[in-house]
C-alpha cells in the first residue's frame, strides 16, 4: 500500500504539494490533487519535506569509543584512540555502530558513507561486523564503506584488498599526508581504484599548515588519469589557512579535475587551530568552493570519540555549522545550504537523485517546521523517515503548556 503525504512544503515548489509514494518512487502534485483511495494519508499541514538526508563522512568503527585527548589535536586523538581501541570487544564495536546508524536514520538519513580502518587481517573481522549491519539495515538505509589504508602494488596488499572488496568495501580511501611520500599513496590508491572500478574518498590536508599541498598532488594525479567524477577529498582544512589567491587556485583546480570536497566542520573546529592566535576557524571554505564550481558536501566525521566529543549524526547540524562558519548568510544561502546534504551530496554518494520531483526515489524526511529558511538556522525535530516509499521511523512530539 502506498502513501499520500498531503499539503507538504518542498524546496523548488512555490506552493504546497501532495506527494504520492508508490513503488519506491515519488509523484508530485498540487495540494489537494492527490488521490486518497487505498492509500495511507498524512496531512502535513504545511510542514517541510526534504529528500532523504545523506551523511557523507562517518567513522562507525570508532564512534562512541571513550578516550582522553588532553591536547585536543589530531595527533593526540590518533594516539588516544590507538590506546583505547584494543580494549573494545567486537560486541561493543557493533553495538556502538548500530546505535549510530539508528540515530542517523531517526534524523532523516537514508544514505551514509563510513570510513573504516583497513590494512590487516584483523580489519577483515571489523569489516564483517559492518557488513552484517549493512545487510541488517538494508531496507532502512544505504551504507557505503571506504577502506582507509595504503594500497601498494605488493601481492599481499592486493590480496587483502581483493578480500575486502568481496567483503563489502565500496570505495578506497586513506590519509596520504600521514605518510612519508603522500604522492605515492595517492597514485597507488587511484590506480587500485581504477583496477577494481570503485570510487575514491581520501582524507586530504587535515592540517593548519597553509603550505600543505596534498590536494594539489591529488588534482595532478586525477588529471593525469582523466577525471571520472568518482574522487572526493575530505577535510581540506589547509585551504582555510591559505592566502585567498592560493586557496582559489586550488579550488579552481579541484573543479577542473571534478574532485568533490567534503567539509567536516564539527570535528575540524575541535581539532584545528589549537596553539594559534587569533584562533582560526579551521574548516574547509565551503562558500568559496561552491563559488569555484566544486561539488561540495558536509559530514559529521567522528562522533563522541577521542577525535570529537560532540555530535549526534544529524546532517542538519553539519549544515548549520558549515553555514555559520562559512558566513553563508546572504539571501538564499541558508536555504541553499541544504544542498550540502541533499542535491550536492547525492552527486558525491551516487545511487540516485536527492530531490523532490516526480520520478525521484521516495526517500524522504518530514520535519516539524513550516519554512525552509529556518532549517539551517535551527535544525528542527524530524517527524518521520521514509526509505523507498516505506515508513522507517516516526517520532511523535507533544508539548503541553501549563495555564498562564
């Protein structure tokens, strides 16, 4: 049986609309035109409906891991997590990841990408846990996994990668700047991805050093192979510390190479800029990247672990931070910032559009708000998440005022 969401408000539609959810697809009609026979009907009374939100960057294998990071830096977080990770059981890792997935779904997420540590036999066991969750929640959310490793041409590394790809890895990633020869890591990753016909999402320039140019290395490596639109650069914090002309030249290069940028404002506001004065913002310049023609998305990154004690797997919180930090306050920018977790994010993630239009996937989230502009300003409660036209979760809110 299909759904009729009546009298909803949607981006790109000037008035109220009726949304038919049939066989996993949307049909958009003027309000009052939707047939009610043999359908479950929900009168939204002017509330906003958005496409299913997309979480582009998470770390499900690290989330909710307690750890002490006194320095608050990236290096301190790496060391703290390394010390704490050995004390976790497989059951704890799975429970924490499942908690994160369910919270994301309740926040309206229908597609999610998570990076996973990958490079040893033990990591295949971690992948098995995550693949189990992917299958368990396949009707509620589409999960992508990015292997974080170094994909050399050694036979042992290639054999491990092949097993990982069979076990559920969807993309290749890593953090080239942490290696002695970042360019070699970038080239090896791109070559392996081309061989296995998968996408790439690399941690790039998560540093305050303006002279760090790993993004330039990635641009040159992609251009040498020919762009295929399947490469993303996450973080890119060093752009925030460069002179405007240097920053803009790199962003123009990324746009020309068709490299997407995924900003992670929450985690990078925590980790970047410590020891600097004045304290910088430390997050990738989303507004400038969009202006340069780069496809831009945002993500939560680490949530409540040694890298970041904050977070709730709510993509709209990432939108709010990106807009706030990026001075996205001009006319239309707050509403347009929603593209960072819908339209733009869908181009990066793949697997279909994230729009409210006839023929689009019936992945939707209903919000307890009546205007689009206020969503980024103050992320509202989510009332329901739909995946492939089916209701996944519904939240009921009741507010009772005492007599004045």
